[in-house]
C-alpha cells in the first residue's frame, strides 16, 4: 500500500510563454543582539499600519529572498531596508554571526502564506562604544519604529509580537547564550 501525503503539488503557470511555478515563498529573518553597558538588546521594529498583516506589532527585521541572492545577502539587504542598520558598517563590533549561516529554518505550513523562514543571528559588542541609536530615527512605509529593546523586556508583555518572532528571539538567546554571556 502506498503512503498518502496531505500536500498538494506546486502549480505551474505559463506567463509570456515561460513556465512559472507557484510554490511556497522563502523569507529570511534576523535576530540581532547588541551588547552595551552590561545589557543585551535586540534590534526590533514596529510594523506600520500600511502592512497587510501584523499591523502595529513588533517584529525582527525580515523579508523575502529575492532572485539571484543567497540568504546572507538577503538578510543584509532586509536589515538595511527596514532599519537602516547596514551590517557591513558594524563588522568591527561583530562578536558572532554563526559564520553567516542560519541557526534555524521554519518550515511548518501553519501560516496563511506558508512561508519558509531562514533565521540568522548576529551578536554585536558595543561595549567601549555607543549602541547605534541613530537607527532608531528611521521609519518608512513598512516600519513605524526601530528600537533596541532590552532582552529582558522582550518577554514581559509590553511588546506585542507578530509571527512568533518573540519565540525566535528566545530560541536564539538560548542557543547562543554562551556568546551573550562572554
């Protein structure tokens, strides 16, 4: 007896004479920790009311993987587009980035868009410098507020998180606690 699977096959469409496949989208997400004055902060943003979902809720920088870019290139672009924090400008403060490899991939199709999300984690040590607060002035049509949130405030109920991003922050903090504690 053959097994039965609950999935459906991806559909193909012909657009301008070319095959285009309908399949699940791939997104990238970044958990960015900043160590400053013996505290750990998380870079987060509050989604604007212009967004189709998660309006007014907090998220980590994230977005879709474009054609012709790898995951690290995508997360570098998305973090910059949504927060103005350009990863390459802060390399001297970089303590950990998992060798530019993801630490978690979410594939469960429970969401309406059924996105696959590739999660990255970076840890910056701004001790002896300043936490780059200038990025907190940034906003655009997708983002109302960019903020360095103290890690202990992420889970206290003050912030309403979209898309389980608070759980992803907790997963990264737990997985890389030895780098955060050094």
